[in-house]
C-alpha cells in the first residue's frame, strides 16, 4: 500500500487548513512495510506506479472501446481501486471498469480529478421520453429526495448533503445516444461545493456510466474536457444501441428521466443511491480540502515520518 509524502499532503492542506499546515509543514507520513523501513512515494511516483495507459483501449467485457489518443490515460480496475482506496481514501470494494485521467493531470494533487467507469447491464433503455422531460421539475424532485436522506446520512456519521442545482443541464444526443449532465453538491461544514459530472452512453444491453469526480472550482476544466472523452467512447459492434433486437433483448424498466434522477440506483436500494452521492463527497473532502479527521488519523496511524 502506497501513500503520499509531505510535499503533496501539505499542498492539499494549505488551501483550507493554513494553521494546521504550518504546524505539520515539516512532517510526512507513509505506511511502513516493516518495523524499520518504509516505502515513500511522491504523488507522481504513486500515480506512475498505477501504470496509466494511453491509446486505444477496450474495457473489460469487450463491450466498449475508447480511442484515448494522447489526451487521456486509463487505469485498469485493479489500479483504479488502488487510487480510489489508497490515494483518495474511499473504502475498498469499488466495482468499476477502471478510471480515466486527463493527460497531464495528477489525480493526487489539489487540481487532480478523474472519471470512474461502470456499466449497468439492466437492458436496453428506451429514449422515447427524450423530448418530454422537464429537467427543472425533475431537479426539484431530486432535491427533495436528497434532503429526505440527510437524517440517515447524519446517523451514519456523514454530513448532510444538498443538491444545489444543475452545474450543467441534461443534454441528450439522439444521433449518438449519449447523455450528459452535471450536478453541484454542497455538504454541511465545507466551504467549497463538489461537482458530479455524469455521462451515460446507451447500448444494446445496458448503459455505460462515466462519472467525473471533482471540485466545483474545476468545473470549467471538466466541462471543457468531458465532451472530448464522450466523443471517443463507443460501444463495439454488436453492442451498440442500433444493434438492439426487440425479439431477443431485454428492455430496461426505466427511461432517460430515471437515469438522471437515479433510477438505476433506486433499483439497487437506498445504500446504492447514498453511496453515489458520498463518493463525490469523499473525493472532495480527501483530495479537495482534506478532512481534519482523516489527517489526524493519518498522523496517529503508526506511520513513520520520512527522513529528509
């Protein structure tokens, strides 16, 4: 398990915890591999140890190909899990098809962000309701639903979360069957809001899910970058939306509106839905501003300071 040295840690802390950063500016913490020796990596060394890959990739399962070129880098599921758990501080067990990181961006820095890839094999999602959705009304319903879960969030030890509004209103392209939108999320006790940028690509037997996790201060970069990623992401032959066979293929029990509102998550239950929100919140806290509790936990976890 790799951890980040003080240079990267203090850069992150300084933004919002100035006094604490000053007290800790000469310290660095890392997990020790034995009682007497440990492994210390810079943020760049940690990221490169995840073997980011450029060029054309086919996601696990063979249903989706991505022509990344030199603009993006791909982390396979195992290395994505390492980043999510060891780098971003999420609990283990994240089921993904990997992650996409913009080239030249280190996801372990203050400016870092990434895109988590998953796939929902719930069947063919009809886009018949594409022209009938009132996204303003849908947003109001989503805000009410988000607020209704805050009691449970607090009982679970998390801060209350609020859906502020659309950071980018939902847009569906009928010709490519690609759908994207962005939500602005606020959490109690934090000054900076989180950005959750969502892309859905409809396929023959399910939906490809691309979720960018970043801070609201990165919204312009994310909004500029994500269309390029969307353009180079497609289902492979035989798995495309147009390949749907009504005689043999299963049709999902929800439409486009439910994709935005969380219809997929609601089928999986409360914890799946709350997890989707907390995932963005978790990254925002640990990478964006560093939670005091997480920092103190790192200090007192028995890790040795790096010797200069």
